[in-house]
């Protein structure tokens, strides 16, 4: 099915959608599953086994603490930084978790979280097995979950079916490719944003969708503003200093002195993107766009539209709905998981989505929008994911600034043409998928290759 705006843009916490939000969601779903089976109250111990990329970079991505919070029955959208810290402090002090929020059981992190980074389950590198044991030590419930990128989670049954949750026919415009999207929009006389919004209407009243989009935009803005006001070092041990506040101070000082630079707007875009990803790296509240690792690209380009292109609230809706239509194609036909296809599936997809959204609100035709999306990804093909120390900091933070600026360039290039181009968006999506399949595991969010080993410490 065409992916919903609220599937691609989820409000949650950092530092990773696949390694933090996904495991938290999976653990919460496991407690719900136990409760539905009437087994929750019989549980004496729970063991979480993490596999592949989920284990190899799990410490840097706070996967362990995410599992602990999730086992309390809490999902990413409902957790605040204060609540997160309080839960972890309570667990450390008591040696217990409150399973599902109301059943206390003993918990020893060194025993009950098992790291198996050298083992990979067949369906996806981001896999976890949750097992519940009764008082006699016998298993009383077990499920495997896969965190497939962007906070999306499949259990073992869903992964086995590998089928959409809702039939395509339930949508008025059930496009599965960019070619179909353009054809349906042309036949209906609609923009790509209007097609995507009509599909949302099949899921809920229009007013609810618009209210949800406003909440997404507000959270993005709040994240930028919080990021440009924070100083100090990011957690994790690399001693990476926050830069957004200093960059913002320098830019505002330049304005006060009327010392204009023709590239000021791009400096602002970089500052805003960095601000978001510094918040993400610190475990702050962010919006997946379409992932946490790429969370700074779309907010930065969206603020560029509002600040420098006389943007409107209605334009923000068109921006995000156009981005949703494009992002859903990558999600459906390739991947938005760095553990599966490298960072081309995160920052690359975000760049493509942002380029399409900006092109749309600057008056681009549907053909030009598709061209902008294609340009955005074509020049991110092969981008690896090699975070130093498994932290979403180096090169991730700067990479968002580069992705945002590249998106603006892609949109402007497309607007300068007539929409006719040699490589289609469908072709570049297929190429991205095949490139990811050919990429060595060392370069797919394992911290076993690239910068992660070339620069072992900073």
C-alpha cells in the first residue's frame, strides 16, 4: 500500500529509529502479546537477544536501554527524556523492571540482554528475539522481531507473510511505482501531494490528518530551536562538541552587522540540519524523516522554504505530502534501513524526499518533482553507513547538512528543466536497492568498516 505520512514521519526519541525506536516498540509489543495470551502475570524473567547490526552498534545506539523502557510497555511516542531517565534509574536501583507497566520482575542487564553481533537472522540484520520464562525457568512465550528502518517493526509472522497491512485496492490511488503515481495524478488532474492526501482520507478524516501534520511540523521546529540553544558535548565518549549553537550565533551576528554573504541561506540550512541531529544524538525528541539518522534533512529544507521562500502553512502540508509519496516508494520498493542498504537508504532517501517536497512548493510540475527526487537519490547512490563507535554522530550529523543542501540543489536543477530526463525515479530506486544488496556488510551500520575503523577514536 502507499505508505502513510504518519508511518514515515513518527515522533519519537533518538538516537536511532531502527536501533532505538524499533527495539523499544518491539519490546512494548511483546508485553502486549504476552498480555493478550494471558501469560504476562506468569512471567518470572525476560531475555532479549540482539542479532547482527542491532547488536554490533547497539550500545552506541542505546538499544539496550530502549529494550528496558519498551518492556515497561512504553512506546517511543509516549516517552520523554525525564521519564526515560527515571525508568533506568529505578531499574538500576531495584534490579527490577515493571513488565507491561504493572508486573514487577527481576532484571539483570548483564544476564538478560544478550549480544550476538556476529549472528544474522535471515530476514533482516536488525533482529531481536524476546523470550519470557516462568518461575520454573521454562519458556512461556517467545517472539522474533525485525526493526526494518524508520521505526517500522515486523514480528516473525509479518515478516513471513511480507504482505502489506492494507490491500492496495483500499486506497483511491493505489500506486506502487513512480510511473503509476505520475499516471494516476495525470489522469485525475492532481498534484502528487493531492494524490497522497486523498489516500490519507481513506484512513481518517482530513481534519485529523492536517492536525497530525501540524504536530509533525511543530515538533521539527521545536527540535531545531532546541538544538541551536544547546552547548556542551554529546554523550557517548567521542567528546563531540555541539556546533549548532555556535553556528547560529555566528550567523545572527553576521546579520546584525549587515555583513551579508550570498551563501548565507545555505549556512542556515546546515545549521538547522546539524541542530536536529545533535538533538537526536543526545537522545532528544525528533521526527523520523524517514529515519532518525536522517532526521535533520527535511526539517532544514522545510525551514529554508519558510524562511527564504515565503513559505505558507498550506505549503508545508504540500511539502510533507509530496515527500510522503516519494518516501513511500523507497520504503516499498527498496529500503530505508541503513543496516540493509547503507546510508543511501537514510540520508539518500531523505535528500530525495526533501528535493521533491521543495520542488513541489516552489511550483514544480509533477514531472519536475519526480526529476528532483531522482536527482536527489542518484547522487547519493553507494553512500555507506559507517558510524564511528556506533554513535549517530560522525559522520552522521554533518551528513545531514550535506543532504539538505544537496536536496535544495536537486530541486533547483529540476525546476530549471522541463521534467524530461534519462534516468527515471523507478530506475534509481531499483539501482539503490541493488547497490545495497551488493554492498559489504561492513559498510551497513555495523561499524566494522569505513570511517568506523579508519578513525577508531577521536
